[in-house]
């Protein structure tokens, strides 16, 4: 693992430990559980985490505000799509949805 990827991983883990998650509100028409993943390139950094945690981590790695990323994470949870938060040297930071039973 290269030094840069290791540093990003440490930052992501530290951010996740500091973040406080908030589950998205339920919808009668779309199955959602408030849990998403965070990927850097093709590596899953966080799996089955609350939208708030995913937003905090992705925002910290990307250097952007948490609010818009949280909105994006909630939209991903509702739609089931994968959205790119930002692009860094190691790959795109994406938030794909995960459905847990």
C-alpha cells in the first residue's frame, strides 16, 4: 500500500470515528435503510455506514462542506445509484448505496 493511500485511509478511519451518523428518513415508496458505502477508486473504505458518517468522511477526504455531501448521500440511499463526490489522485470518491436486510 503506498504512503498516500495509507494516509488517506488513516484520515478516513479517524474521520469515521469522530463523525456522528444520522439515518435518512423512511419513505413509503422506496426501500431505504440509511446505510451507504464510501469508495476510493475500486476500494471500499466504509461499508454499511449511516449517511451522516459517510458524508463526514467523504467531505473530509474531498475538502468540501459536509451538508451537500449528506444531501447527496441521502439521494443515493433513496435512488440506489452511485454518485461521485470528488476526484483525487487515488481515484474517485464515490458513495454507492447498500441495502441490508
